C-alpha cells in the first residue's frame, strides 16, 4: 500500500476504532472517581517512549493501545474529584466533544471570514456583558492567563510609550514601573521580563492580613518611584490570588489608577469567573472598572485545557498594540479575506486553534447560572474543609479562606519538611492530590477546590489521609 495522502485506507476500520476511543473517554470521565488520583510514572513507561523517529507506519490500533497502556494511567489526575493541586479545572464531556469537533474542522482562527470567528466574537461580547465593559472593548482568546497578563503589560506599555515603542523599542524610553501585590502570580514578573521592562521594575507591594495589596504601601511606592525619575504605568490587581484566593480591593485600585492615570489590569485568572455566581460577584466590585482583565476558562470555567481570554476596555489601543501590515495577510471587502480585524490583529499568534468552540459550547450547554452554581459550590466546600481543619487538633489553618483555596498544615517538629513529605506520600498513595505553597515563608498544604466533581467525602478522605500519614511520620523513630 503506498498512498501519498494521509486519509484512511479503510474508513470502516477507522470509524470503529474512533467510536471505541470515544466510548473509552466517556468511561474515563464517568468513572473518574474510581482508582487513584495519580500514580507515579514507572521508569519502564518512560523508557517505552524512547525510540528513533519512526519511518515506517504503525497501525492506529497499536498506537492507540500504547496510549491506553502508557499514557492514560499516568495522567495528571485533574479529572478525578480528589485532585486539589495547584489550580486545575476538571473538564467536562461537552468540552471534550468540542475538542473533537474542532479537530475535525481544523479551522485556523487567526483570521479570515469564517463562522468560527463569530463564536470567538460572541465570547468577547459575553465577557463584555459579564464584566460590564463598554462597547469599545475588545478581546482575544489565548492559551492561559500567563499569556493574557503578558498582553496586558504590552498594551499598557504601548499606552505609556506611544506608537514609537513598536519601532524603536525601549532605547531612550523612560523607565516604566509596574505594581502588584507580593501575592501576584509568577507570570507577572515573567511578563515584565518578556516585555523588555525587567522584573526589577515590578514592585511587589506588601499585603494585609487577608493577603490583599496594601493600598497605602502602594501609594508610597508609586510616589517614591516618581521622585526617583521613573514612570509608574501599570497596577495589577488580583481577583483570586493563586496562593490563598485573596481578592485585592479592586475599587480602591480603580480609584487610585484613575487619579494617577495608571493602567489598571486585573489578573482574574480563576477568580474573575466568580461574576457568574451571585454569592461571589459582589466581592469582585471594581472589576468592571479595570482597563483590562485576564481570565481563564480552563479553571473555574471547566473548559478543557487550554482556554483563556484577554479583555481590554480600549479596543482601539489593543489593536494598535499588535496589528501589523503584511502583504500575505491583506484584507479585502469580500471573499475569505474579508471580515477584518481578525484575532491575529489582537495578539502575537497568527495560526490559532478553534478554542472558541469549546468555550462557546460550554457556556451554551451549561449556561452561566449552572456554571456559577458549581463555582459557588467549590467555595462552600472551602468552608467545609476549613471547619473540618478547625476541629482537628493536629492541623492548623495557615491563611483565611476567601474563596475555594485552603492553606493549612500538620503540626509537628520541622513542619516544612513534615508537610512536604505528607503531601508527597499522599500523591503516591493516590488518595488525594493537594499541592503546597509558602505562606509567610512557611510551607503550607494547599487545597484548591476547582474541580466541579469534588465533594465533601473527597475532602474528608484527603484530611484522613493527611492525619494518618502525619501520625505515621511523627510516630516513627527519628531517622
Ligand atoms: C493560573 C493562574 C495564572 C496563570 O494562568 P495560566 O492559565 O496557567 O497561564 C495567573 N494568575 C493566577 C492568579 C492564576 O491562578
């Protein structure tokens, strides 16, 4: 058999296999709660992938069998309700089906006059409605909030330095300084680095007892930088910090930015979708006054990885930050090259997948109210876990529980080491997957309840597992 195209020789066979794969993934999601959350990847499995570049074909069934045997059992585990590590969404079968449909169409959402772009435009309109942004607003889907926060820095930089920064770069430009709390996500300093502004020009302002940015300290820092001849240009508030779920005082930040003429960006990676939950939305007051917002759909929105949105209040400035003329991307009044501006004019990516389909299908199928309920439920579970911890003398809470993130630790000598060991034990046991972070320099077990499948018994199983491992470690004779 020697064909030069890549379509199947036997469509019947590929259909049969494809349907089996689909059923297998339905089984996987339906049975997500069964089995361990995670298992270590054995060396034999890692070794099984190592081979030279395959020159000869293999059967699809054989390759799929390798996927079943070598990949599925050793996945991250964030589909499992016992997964509470980092800030991971659980995904849905609706999103999974959307990925398959998008893969079939293989649309390139960089631009051109296609219906897929209307979905992306509609998502931007929905975001505009949700966040009460004006008609002038624009948005673009990106991989995650890391990218969306970088876009915010670039648009704010373009505003501060004008069109010339795109030609001349930063040579001769004033020193731009940005501000966020010490609890801001690590992608913010990275964005400053990538934008050529330097991590040292991000001031990490101290936080209050609720881990929110100290407004007075922020004002002092801005004044000090101005006095030193630098140019403050951007304040980044966080709606739901990655460590503790803290929400900065967005109203105070909006006021300060308006008075001072600074760009006000909100990193709402997971927290901004709290707008869908009536219980949480009031706590996000001030978000509607942001100049730009970063928000993930793959966390609280449960859309399969990856999908996030960068939303800018001033669509013209957003466009002026990224749009560039290229002969091969000429726009026309009609034909497939019509419909300008395109998503590629609003960011750094030209070729882009059809992320919009899984976001659009998720929002359509579940609706905002139901998604909001699942968001509110993860916060209620956070309180349930906090209460359970308060009843366990061996455990102590490490930070206030603002939303769905609970930071705590097992008491004992050398607590950093003890808790790191307990968490690793727990991962290897497959019982539950929390992660860790540092709170005031001390290691904390961090349970971020993002998965819509997580329920009270999953939290109790995790706590029981931590207590059992704590007892075993503390009871063991010193090594
Ligand atoms: C997850 C997260 C990010 C990074 O977003 P990605 O989607 O992982 O790129 C940024 N900020 C906060 C607060 C986050 O929780």
